[in-house]
C-alpha cells in the first residue's frame, strides 16, 4: 500500500492528525512535569526528614479533621496509619506540663481572628517514649465572617535548640547567682550603653528595682566635678576596645558620695564581634580618704618645715648680726677642733698676723721669741696649710671667705696666759697685766685689727 498523495488527504484527516500530535506533545509535557514534581516532592521530603520538619493540616469546617505528612509522623514517632490522627490523640501526646497551656493558646488564636499561629511545646513520642520539643508555624484560613476554616503549617523538631537554650539559661542563672552573691556592683552593657544585667549590689547602691536600674542614667549619680573627665575617659576607653579603669565619686541610695573604681572589659560573641562591656566597681572611699588625709598631712608638714626653716634662718641672721658686731673673738668649732665660723674681729686679727709673718719672711728677719715654746703654741695659718694640703673637703664645707681663718682652738684663747705662767715659773719677774701686744686678746679689745701697744713683739 503506497502512501497517499497529500492532495488526496481530506482536510478533516489533516486536522485530526495535527490535533493528535498536539495532544501527544501535551501528554509528554505533562509526564515530564509530573516527573519533575515527584522529584521535587522527593527532594522536599528528604530535606524535611533531614531538618525534621513535618507538614500538618487541620480542617475546622466539619469538626476537627487532621491530616499529617509522612515527615510529621516520623517527627512525632507515629506509625503510617496515624496520618489522619484524631484531636484527642494529639492532645494525649502533649507533655502534661505543657498540655493546658498549648490548648489554651491554640483556641485563643482561633478566637482572636489572627492569621498566624506559632507555638512551642513538648511531646512524648509513642514509639520510644522520648520527650521532644516541637515548634509549630502555621497560617489560618478564614471565611468572610472571620470563622477559621483551615490551619496549614509545619512542625519543627527544635529539641537541640531548646536544650542549648536551656543550657544557656542555666549558665546565666549560675552567673546571676554568683554575681548577686558578690559584694561589689557588677553589670553588663550592650552596644547602646544600656544595661542588660545588674547584680544585687548594683541595685542596692542605686536603691532601684531591676527594671529601673538597667535603664538608669548613671551620669545622674556622678559627682559634677568628676563628670567631664569621666565622660572623656569613658569614650576613649570604649573606642579602644580594651580594658579600662575609671575612678570617680557616685551618690548612693542614702545620698552619700562614695569613691568607686570601675573596671570594664569588652565582650565578644562567638564570631569575634564586639557586643558590649562587662564591668565591676570597687568602693575605694576609705583608701581615697586616707590618701587625701596623707596628702594634707604632707602639705602641713611641708608648710611647717618651711616655717621652721624661715625661723631658723631668721635666728641665724640675728645671731650672725650679733657676732659680726661684737669686738670679741667669736668662733664655732666642731668636735675635731676645725673652725666652722668666725666673726669679723677674729678674721681681722688673723689677716694681720698673716701679713706680718709674710713681711718678716720677705725682709729676712729672724724673730726671736723669749718663750721658745710659744712657736709651738702659735696657731697655724690655715692659708698656708690649705695651700699645702689642697684640701677639697674644706672647700666644700666652708665658704671661700672663711678659708683664710686660722685655727685657734684653746691655744688662741689661752696662749697669753700660758706664756705668763711659764715666765713666772722660770723665776723672772713679770708684772705685765695687760695682754701681750699683737695677741688675739689685745686685738679683740681694740676691735680695729691693729696692735694696741707701741712696741710690737712677735
């Protein structure tokens, strides 16, 4: 049988052929879409099983009819025949401690007229008796009058998250107990500088309940004299993201000003992001008061030392003025016999003796002393002695204008008397009652620094 010529094909047959081909193409597209849908459903079911998410539907039009997805049954530990479980079975599966609260919340949302429904409760799975936390997220469809028609949503197994939250809650509770038992204020701040936690000592210091204390502006309790400096130091410390310390006066609940030393540490989340600070304050009022008292005592001592020094300098000036105007020898010796001070009268006598001895040395005259022992008792000229010794100790201890003084000791005062006694002991008559001319005593009587007798003996 040979193919028919296209010219011999009837138009109706051609139209039928085209329709058949079109229907076949539609069927192929439908089959392909169905296969893709099945694949998507299988993928979604696999994801739901992995994420432990189950779908649910509750129809309120004819009582309460439930329909559960296979993943829902897996999460709740139900067999496949429980796909249309009853309302009573669902209520019986809820944990006794959460049952009343969960039912009351469900009917409250249905009566309120809202579209969103969320709940968290525990169930006891029938297959293994294990307790699991369930979170429900659903939408409520309503008619025009607001009556609930259907609830469609998903059940999520959030046991791991709830256990983690419970562990965190227990940790926070332990932290709170430890912080409340501490005798010093402790607080935790957020990035906006508001408190997220404050311990009992913090509340007692302010005299406020927890809700008011965590939003209290601490600048209201800060001493006005400390406010500008503390604000600047706080801003600098927070920007550094490092621990910082502040010391200031704060008014407590009794109205007393207390010195507090606050130490703040930055807080970081698990990802290393800065989330605020944690701080602790110590009452250092006693230490500060002791420091202030010590500072006042030091200032008082320094003032008294200055006053006493001024008094001593004034008395020393008066004593010097008296000694300098005296016509007698006035000298001050230490325990070793070294001369520490001499007035002008003694200085003039010494200068006279130095000039006389040097003049005799230049003229080459030998001065014969009647008393041969007088040369041994004649005081040594410190000008010559210092020149020979080159003593640096005397330069540091004595002024420059006193380095020319001679060393009198007891010989300076008792020399003439000893000389007179020795002459009498030798059997020679000596009726002189006046001091030997040129002696220190004779010069002291006149005060001019020159011998008072006509004849001058060495």
